[in-house]
């Protein structure tokens, strides 16, 4: 995927890129087996980070909901941020599942051999 400077992205694209793996996967060229493999490698390497962002976002929503300010986000007895927490948590788990499936398809990442260091 060609590097895109962040200054060229509008705000909504930057937010989508920060949270959604499909946005990145659509930008990887190729429709054949090599394109599918490139997408799987990217997902193996990055989907866990995106999942962590979603889970932390959901946790922040939950903390706000159970704080003393939580009553501001309750409509008709329904805790709105608590419901959004569930959605964010499920999307995070979905990204983790995608990372596991991609790792099963392309294997674990290659690890560089250890390098001797000088103790100078």
C-alpha cells in the first residue's frame, strides 16, 4: 500500500483509518491470490492494534457511563454509552477474529534472528 500523508486526509477519513481495517484493506491493490495474501498479511500485522483501539474506546464509553456524569447519557432509562460500549466491544472482537483467521491463512510473522551487540 502506498504511504498516504496524513495531511491529505480529511478528518472523517483519518478517523475511519484509525478504527476500521476494511478501509485499509480496500486500498491494497490486486484481486488475485497475491492480493488476497497481501490483505491477509496486512490484517495479521495490524488488526490486533485496531481491535485494541475499539476495546479501549468501548472501555472509555463504559467508564463515562458509570461515572457521576452517566445520567446525562441516559435516555428513557437506557444507558446510551453502555449500549455503544457493547457495539465497540463486539467490533473489537471482530477485528481480533479477523487477525486470527488471517494468521491461520498466511502463518505467523517471520522473526529476525538474534543479532550480537557490542557492549561498548
